[in-house]
């Protein structure tokens, strides 16, 4: 019988994977490194044969994998969402190596569920996917050939999580706000800033860029449920004040 581990609170999320064999190879990497939760977002059809072949014994992870229609559904119930991407942006501040991220994430696992998200082969995670992620794991690689196979990227991150989990965690951190609560806050924040005139609702480029920056700012804060309630209370107070002024 398998011994429970803090790594059971880590989900590997594969978004729009194109090759069934890569799903199987990822399952094998996960089993090697003590991970058990696999979530598939819009996976390829008829994947069972090739996936099982490349899983090479990690059939249980494939059988237990959860399938979702959207990334938001996939990360529901998780308190921290980390995207794996090598795309750089001047707006993206919270980028860490897998080793640094693992050291920071493992103490959270006693109280929180963490999703690590990987995009499709070749293109990786899209901008909309990255907006849902509070933090980014970027794997260092040679500039001459920086692209990693999907299963290799998962193995690098999974290895660092496994090694970090072997250390003693003496002071696990508290519960973080989950993905649904954060998304509700960001919707509330955008609506309030639009009504206040801080965001131009007709200028999608400027609005989306500012909201992306705000998502990164609050993502770095690792908000707890009480933090989100306080922030939404402040937004609601501004909303009531604005409504009273219009009366």
C-alpha cells in the first residue's frame, strides 16, 4: 500500500497536449518522483494505447487522471497555480527556477493544494493560461537549443519537488486563498477600477496589460482567504461610495 505524502497535494496539469505518448511519459515521470495527481485539459482523443505504452507501468496515474474542459476547471480547489514557461516578459516579475520554487512550495503542502501547469508541445502556455498562474517556473537551458520535451520539463520540476519534500518541514505555512476566490477578487477589482475610471474599459490592450500586472502583484503576495475578504470588502466600500455619490 502506498504511503501518503505531502506531494499528493501537487497536481500536474497538462493543457491541450497534442501527443498521447507524452501523456504516458509524464505519468511515468510522476510515478518516479512520487507524484500521483494528473489533470488533463482537452487531451487528444484515443490516447489510451500510446499513453499506456509510454507510461511503462504508471497505468494507475493514467487511470486516475482527471479530464477538464478548461484550465480554470482544472485548477479549481487549488490554492497556488504555477505555470511552467520559458517565455519572458517585462511584466512578469514572479519567475523562479524549479529548485527555488520547490523550496518555497513544499512548506505550503501541509495545508494547500498546488497545481503545476504545462502547456502543449511546441507553443507552450498561451497568455490567457499564464494569466491564471500566480507564479512561473522557468527551467534554465542552453540558448542554442532551449526547448525541452514535455515529459523532460515535468521531470525537472517533479525531481526538485521530490528532493525538497525529503527535507523536514517543521513549520508548514497556513491555508492560501484558492483559485476561485482569487479569480472572483480579480473580476471584482477590474469592475471597480473600470467604474472609477482607472481602467479604460474600451481600451482592451491597456486594460489587459494593467490587469496582468495587478495579477502578478497580488500573486506574489500569496493571499490568504482573510486577505481576499478584506480586499473585496474595500472594493465593495468603494462601490457603495460611488453609488451614493450618484444618488
